[in-house]
C-alpha cells in the first residue's frame, strides 16, 4: 500500500475494502506525458498491479524526446489494457486531457481519471476514488481538506504557498466550493464530460483544473473531495512556469466575468 493510502486509512478505509466497493463500470486512467521515461514504467506497473477489473490506462504523449512514447508502445504490445495516443509535439497538459476525455467518451468508459506520470499521485489511491463515485459525479484528490495542514511532501515553502493561495484566491473570486482547486488527481463520471463543451476549453496547467472544476460546479454536478498525500517528483523535471501561474490568475477572472454575464 502507498503512502497516501496508509496515512488516510482512518479516514477512508483500507485498500482492500475500497477495492470491494468499486462500482460496476469501465474505468480509464489518463496519464499525460512529456519526458517521463524515468517514471512511466513504474506508474503503469503499480496501476496494473491493482488488478481492478475493467480498468485501462491511456497515455497521451507529446512526442517526448526521451522516448516515453516508444516505451509505452512496447509495453502496450503485451498489454491490451494500455492505450497510447502520440501527438506531434508539446501541445500542453490541458489539451492532452481534453484529447483523453474525448477518447473516453468515444469508447464509453464510465469513470475517467486524471493522474500525473511523475509518481506525485499515489496510484494505490485509485480504488478510493472509484469507491467515492457512489455518491459523486466528480471526485477530487485534495491536498487541503478544510483547515487541515497541507498533505504535501518535499515541496519548497514558496510552491506550497503558491498552490494553496491559488485555491483560496479562486474560491474568493468565483465561489467555487472546492478546497484544492488546482488538484490534478481526479475522477469524473462520463456524463460530466459529455455535459461540458470540451472544444471550449483552451487552458493548461493550473488554469485547466480550475476551469474544468468551475464548469462542473456550474452545471450542478456533485463534487466530492477526498484526502491524498502529494509527494513531489524525485526524478524528472517540473513543468511549472510563470506563464502557467499568470494563466491561472487571469482564468479565475474570466470565469467570474462569464458567470456574471451568464455566459456559462
């Protein structure tokens, strides 16, 4: 069992009991990649090792120079539960997820998950997300549940303040009732993604998560947060940049203005 599952046993039960309470249906775990050759084998092994019935992985690779896509392709030859979409260049996190969402809708998956490839998201938490779908339409893995101390490991203080501050800022401006608005470990029902105009989503990074959460909330779907432990990557390079930060700041006000003028 991973660190997150161990830490939150008293809050959300054990891994084995969660697996027994997974709802019926097909699940797709979408993992966007760019230069993740050092992590992708481990992520795939752990997810597949959970032995969850009717679960597939879709890797959306942005033509990684380090050969991530080729690594996945070789594994997929021997495992028909692993799917790969290779794009022609570095097109960004948001569009990678949108492409994955479209694939999930086309292939009639019931539950669609977002998960990072760098092991910052503990794959053994997947059964807890699926268990929580019994009474939710979107489940968010939250680092900041209520007034609790952030469940983040190995982040510098500046990054932690930036992340938690972004969530507070988003809630204040938009009213979105989510503690961790920029979280990237999530699970959707297919009907949620079908209800959102995916072609109208053009943001990436932090702003993508904020925009999608906001649109789900405005559509009246049930949103639930469960606690996770987020562990910063130990190998590979972070994709965070100033552009991503400013995009998120501006996105919050765009959403608020659209809300005020009835454009959502």
